[in-house]
């Protein structure tokens, strides 16, 4: 299959630049994968469409202030996007301009408003896929994620055309995020949830059990290979708490509750960690869900709308088929749904094929 097989027309004005005024105020396109029907609703209507007793599995990872603005030794600008921390205190990072920020170079981490130097970025090594191993240092001390959070910026996606501001500090994080994690992009389906909406689901007998995938390049890196089979998925780490894993294993074996993944990152965590008998509690995944992949875990999926020719739209095509996926997206475009991280959402019901009789 070609990358261009997963293209679709999208007017630029439908790319959301800001979130809906209220978290649960976004629109919701309800898609039944089995009946091949479309229904228009709102996020706040979600409990009306979710079966009672559903096990809801969101991603509670924390988004870090992982984007560092740099001033190179010659005075030119640069940037580092920290992807994950290594045990020795260094970070895996994307940098630009890559031609200027090679191993052995250093640059000042600067305040975007004042231009004051806040720390030093040391480029230690070149890694696979053009990435760098870097250290962020103040004096003789390496800075960890908590310290980086005080000097970096939220890594808003490039299609959001404003610098991070006060609204983004709260709305580009889920309301239920844990204090830990090293995500460099938000698990966007979770952005729609308020404590009140979660309580309404729980009042229906639904259970709320988060997992954690540290969102990185595997989720958001664009496909560049012409053939999707040639696209390398970047490794992303995950953790599943013991109580969540035990409950999930029971549900996956007994099928006594419907299972809703809130976001593609939760879905990829479950699909990548389930071996048919048990879940691996922690590890990493490079799973690329594409047409031909039959879901083994989730019955339903809540997700935002994704970029054309992205691995995530490929995932949607795996669940719905390419023809119906494009039909659903075309309907969203006709109805002026808002797309991508701050946009509206799609609830895919009956995404998992029924067990053979």
C-alpha cells in the first residue's frame, strides 16, 4: 500500500488552532464500524453511546515542556525537542538545524521573551534516524525532566500556529494526567474529559483505568516512505499498573465487559502488550496498526481526527476499511468538524470483529 492511498482533502481552515471553550464541548462523530452508520453528537453525549459496564482505558501521561529554544555559539537560532530521558541523565532529542548542531557542539537554552540564557545544551552524540544525545546543564548539574519543565515550552504541533500561551498550559494536558511521564505530544482524545464527564460514565457502571504510553515519534512522525511497509516506527515506552493489567487480562479473556480505548496511544499500548493470554506490564512498542490488522483488545475507540497520510489515519483505515474511513472523514469535512489535536472527535463503535461462532 502506498502512502498516498491514505490521503484525503482537508481545507486548512478546519485545522483547530484553539480548543473548544469547554473540554466536553467538542463535536462527536459516532461511527459504527459494523453497521457502517454515521451519527452527529457532542462529546458531552458520550455516556449515551457507551454501553454500561464498559472498561474505559485512557492514557494518563504528562506532556512535558520538551521544546527548548537555542542560541548557537555564532548567534544563530536553533531548537531541541527532547523525546526521552536516558538513565545517565542525557536526553534523546530532535534538533534543528541538524547541520549546525552536531556532536561536540553546544548552544545556550534561552528564554523566548527576554533572550536570557537559562541553561546550556551539549550535543554529545548522533543517534539513529538523525537524532542526538544531548545534555541540558546548568553549571555542573544535569537538568532532569522536572527542571526542564521550568525552562522549556509545551511542544505544540507545527500545525498550531501560535506560541504556547496560558490556555495551552491547561488545555494541552488532560484533566487527569499523572505527575509522571515524558510525552512530547498530548494524548488528544483524553483532552475532552472533565471530572464530571468521567463521573457520568462511572454512574453507568463504567470503569476508568488508565495506562501510560510516553508519546513520542512513533505516534506523530510523518510517513516519508512511498510504501507504508517501509515506514520505521519509533520505539515508545509504556507502563500498565498492576491493578489495571489484572482487570484488563480478566476482561480480555472472559469478554464480560466492553472495552473502550480513549485514544490511539491507549489502543497501541494494549495491542502491543497483549499476547493472547496476558499483558506485559511495561516495555516498549513499535506497533504500526494498518489494514489487515485485526484488533485483539478494544471493542471501541474514541479518537480525534488525524492528518492525511499519517500512521494514525492508517490505523483508522485498519478499523473501518479505507473506503468507509474516507467516507467518514469526508462527512466530517462537509459538516465542518474541527481537526487534529484541538479539534473534534470520532467514536468508533464495534471496531473489533466478533469472535467466530
